[in-house]
C-alpha cells in the first residue's frame, strides 16, 4: 500500500435509501412498544399469540436495523435483503388498502416504492460496487 485513499463513490440516493430503512426500523420499534403496552393492559388476550406477535415485531426491527446498517456501510450483499423488506412492505400496504385504513396502506406503498427505487438506482449501484 502506498497510503492512498481508496476511491469511494458518494451516492445521495443510497444515503437516502438507508435513512428510509432506518425510518422503517423506527416504525417497527414503535409498533413493538405499542404491542407491549397492549399485551400488558388488555384483559382478554391469548398470551402465547400476543407474545409471539410482539417478539416477531421486535425481531423484524432488529433485522431491518441490521440491513440498514450493512447497506450504510456499502455492503453490496445487503441490497437483496433490503429489497425483500420493501416487498414485505408493499404486500402489507396492499393489504391495508383493501381492509383499511387506506391512508396507512397508501403511505406504506409509497414508502416501500421510494426506498426500493433509491436503493436500485444506478448511483446506488455504483456506490455499492455492483455496477
């Protein structure tokens, strides 16, 4: 090594995609907190089902955080899981559009589409070294 700096490509699209992934993680953390409150305050619940849903929500928050962090560190291997997260959000948004609330479904569809688009744009690909 001659002490030269490695060439890094700055991609605002990837940075914004990562920020939106962190926003999704924050939403999952808020959902987990809400589910914990419901678990503790509801009288008639199936404890096993409530605990399983709460744990799954917490695990999803951890998984999205790990994907966002890896993508933020420019790991090309994190792009696939990030797109899978967006596909899950698209499915959830479509479901909410059908059964309501429609505003939440539309918001999730917009968020997932924008995040996937930002992650897949050519500047993001170049920053990840996929190009």
